[in-house]
């Protein structure tokens, strides 16, 4: 019921984890249902899955392991829609928050999936979006190691006590403190509801970083950001270069509270020439929940060895799984004309132990379809591992993805503005940029007052309620019809 494929260790671990979290998830969902009824809300709701789809509350209670790491998956689905709105085909999602950063790659309008996911040290052999998470965020703590080197993260100050500048008891300098000292964020954030203590932030960096390393304050703060940025570059290389993709062929979609502030620095290190910051980066993952479809995955081990592929047997297995998916979609109330099924298979070279998942391009198992999927497997193996073999190919596991469109929320188009973007300038301040050799005057724009068609040359800062967008010198940001800021290097 939980995992109908071979590899007993992974099956057992996945089933045990499912049973372990079931009482807790059941309690959470039951409490939410009771609260909704108590407030007069008679409505069903869905839960995000780690594969980028949604399931009903009842299904989430029965198989809660499918919700592991589902929060970052919602951000990837937001990236998918944002990229579609902006006409971007290949994108990398870059979600930088206070504690961690999550990155994922979307190619040709589709997210990538990983069948060898992990939850901590435990393998989960379920389809999950291929997301790499690292311990680097706005709250990541900077310190000097016993060997005299500057390090950043993975330890975090969290929300409590938080960075030193929050004045809530934090004493260790963080990435946020460095951004404040360098003028990259305002000393009043969250619409002025959270004042920041720049003097305390500067003192912590001076005493704990600059003095031990015999650096000046601003060089130390810049060093903190440089290390954080390079750490995040490593994560993006993990999902791109190490998967056979050139990041220079992708756009970087930056969100989360801190993502748009670091995005151009990260993009420059990777050779990426387009960065997209959505209108409300801090709540992009919530938007992802609104645009995701209902989706469930089905899998059956059906070992097929060449040349005797059992075409009829494979077709029966696919038909059974599609029948299960059809029943599930009906239970979720999805009209039949909105049912969508896609077929996949795990293939491997004979006598090898690892598989590659590829899509079937047809809805019927035929000799021609088998030849086509094997050809795709060879190409994908070459891309992933740098080689392909002239060896027989086994089909190990058959998969079906069942999805249903239940209606999503379209991002509203904004009316074009008549005012020049200068009308949105709220203030000016000095901001430190390495590429400029120090502090330079920088216009600070009220992002809510910018309109489609506005073009802003860097250096510039766009401040919103939920995040800050940094446009570096030599880059230009243009506001599109959805309020996204699309940033590219100047010609």
C-alpha cells in the first residue's frame, strides 16, 4: 500500500516512517478540520506532497510520508508558474529563507524528480521533486574557525533569538547582520514594524570576525556574504552541473525573504544572465500551493529482461495503475475530463543496480515504444553519468502519474504605469558592492509603487513588505505585467 516496488530495505524504511508520523499528522489534520468547522467553514482542503502535487486530507492521513519535504516543493511549483508567466523555459528555483536555502532545476517547463530521496539519514523511495537543501540563510552564523578561516553556517540563529540586529538576545553575527552593515537592507523592515539595531550588528562583526582576522569591518561583512553566496552556488551546481545541465542556460527565479537580495551575486558566479524576482517573494511558496494540481504516483516492479519484453503484461500493469488513479481522482471529486495520466519506467543496464526513470511518449506499450524509451534511456544516462553502454537494457519498474486539474489561482495582470520609476524612489542610501570597490549611492524604491514597463538601472534597491530586491551595478531590472522584476546585465 505504501511502496509496491522491490528493494526491501527502502520499502521497510519508507513504511516504518509512514507509520511513525501517521498519529501526529492525523492529529494535526483532525485539529484543522475541527477548527474549520468551529469557524463555520464547510470546505475540504488539500495537502502538499513532496512530488509537487496535492492530495486530499484523508489520503494525507493514510500516507503522510508523501508530505515529507513538501514545503520546498510548493516553492518549486510557484517557480513553475512564475517561469511560465514570464516566458522562461529553463529555470532554477532559489528559495533563501532565514535558516536554509532550497534549490531545484526545472527544464523545458517541468520540474525534475528524484526517486532516491532521503529524510535525514533514511532513504525514501518515493517520487520527490529533486530539491537540494543547505544550511545557509539569513540567520546563518558567521565565525572564525580554530584554523583562522571565516565560516558561515550551517548553525543558525533562527527566529529566536535571531540575528544580533533583531535585539532579541542574539550575540553571534549572521548573514542578515552583514547585509545590514553593508546597507543592503533597511534598518526598519516588515513595513517598519521590526526596527534593526545596526550598531550592535556592526559591533558583533567587528569583535568576532574583523578583529581576529585583522580585517576592516566592511571587508569582514562582505566576506560573510561572499562565503554564503559561494555555498549557495555549490547547491545550484549540485542540481545542474552534477545532473548534466549548464546553469548558464537557465534563469534564476529567486524568492524567500532573502533570495532576491543575494540572487544577482549568485547568478554572476554561475554565469547566469537572467534573474526573476516575483512580486511577493516572501510568500511565493504559498502561491505554489494555489497553483499545484492534485497528483498521485503509482509504481509496480515488473522486471523485463531483453529481448523477451512482455508487452501485454506491461500493458496490464499500466492499465491497473491507471484504474487506481482514476478511482482516486473520482474520490477527490475531479471530473473525468480533467483526468491526466502519464506513464514512466525505470530502466538500467543489465547487471547494474541503479536505474534511470524515463517517460513513455505513448499510451500503449508496443515494440516501437520500447525502442524509443530505451533510446531516451541511453541519452539520459549519457547526460547524467557521462557515458552510455552498448549493453542490453532491463525495464525494472513501471510507473503512472495521475493528476487532476481542480482549478488554480491565476496571477493577476497589473495595469501599466504612466509614471517614471523615479516617482517610486522613497529614499537614498549608501550600499556596499564588491564590484564597485566600496559604498555607492543607491536609490531605494517602494516596490508597491512600481508598475509594468518600469525599468530600473542598478545599483538600486526595491523594498517590499516581505523582502528586498537588490539590483547590482551594471544590471537592469524591468517590471513585467505580473509585477515580476526581471533582472539582466546591461548591454
